[in-house]
């Protein structure tokens, strides 16, 4: 991204809070205390989502193979600073209604579809995603999983059979699952 494009992105981002307030309530004169309460709240939401988006982008980049040195270079900080600031992998997966969750480590953008296919055939449904991590719940049913790319949301995958259910999003990917019509698994499988 060149400096002119960076400047335009900054201008558009700075305008978001005011645009959101004006869209909801009309022009803002800035002569009332309440105008600033709403504007501060909108700016806070934009900043908060910006931090979350940055974390998701870095996590996705790491899943695709970016090194901490490369992440640091993009941000203009050291490898160590990038790893310390963003290496937590985002929010931890909180589980799934108390059910036992099985964790598969080492999932990347390049191998996770194979992992999803194998786990689905073994009766494990995807319940969450983390950095380099997939979370599954063991069931008596086989599952099909899909991954689509989208900026804000993605429509379910196309295909015949049962309807797709959205599982989660991990920028820029959206994950879906559906039960397969295959016979149920036995306890031994």
C-alpha cells in the first residue's frame, strides 16, 4: 500500500464515527454534550474493532505462514515486540456448553481443510477456531466442513443435502458445517 492509499484509508477510518452518528441521527452540529457522547462511543467502537481486526489479520497471516519477523516488519516493530503483543492467539476458545472439546494443533490455512475432512469423517464436528488450532466435539454423526473467504460475512456454501450451519469466523475465513447423510458412527469408531 503506497503512502497515498494509506492516507486515504486513515481519512476514511477517521470519518467512520461521524458518518455512523449522522446516518442514525442526522447532521451533528457539535454544540450539544450528547453529540460528543455518541461520537466518543462510535470512535471507541471503531478503535476497538480496529484492534480486533488487526489481531485477526495477524492470526490469519500466521496461519498462512508469515513469520513473526515479517509481521514485525509490516508493523514497524521488532519480531519480539510483534510476538509479545500479538502472540497470544487472540481470545481463547471457551468450550461448548460444558461438552468435552478435542483440540487439534498445527492447523494452517494450507492443511486445515484436510484436517476438517478427516475429523468430520471420524464423527467430530467443528465447534471453534483458534490460532493454529481447531476445536472439535465428538458426536455419533459424520460431518462435512467448509471454509469460505469473506470480509464481513459469507453466504453458506452451495450444495445439495442438509443445510450448512455457520460455526465461526477467523478473518478472513468463515467456517461452516453440516451433518452428512452417512450412517451414524458406533461408539468404537
